[in-house]
């Protein structure tokens, strides 16, 4: 027995766009320590920023990978839907 599966390709594409935005935001926004006061505070902040940036770089790459997978899933769903519709067209006994 098979289960019905419902896929919304437009929603998948929207989510992929959101993930791309998050990924790009990481690259464009660097932390600024210029207004932190003492040199010690700035140094600590910059050390943390370097550590944080490398970790979030991995996350940004993974978000881009997930966005690409969502787009492929949307394309596959559209293609399968079109193929099924084509196969069923003109076949009154398809069901």
C-alpha cells in the first residue's frame, strides 16, 4: 500500500531563497569592535569574532547546500507531476 505525498514546489523554492539570504548575510555582515572602549575589550571581541566567523562559515556553506537541495526537490516534483499528467492524459482507465 502506498501513501499519498504532497509537495509544494513553490514553497520549497521560497525556503531555498530564504536560506540563500541567510547564507549571504553571513558573508556581508562582519562584527565591528570599534565602539567597544578599551583595547582589552576590543581584543577579546576580535578574538571571538574570528572564532565565530569560521564556525558560521561552515553553517553558511551548509545553508547554501540545503538551498540547492530544496531547489532540486522542487524541480523534481514539477517534472514528476508533468510526467504523471502526460501519462494520464487521454487514459480514462488510469485510475
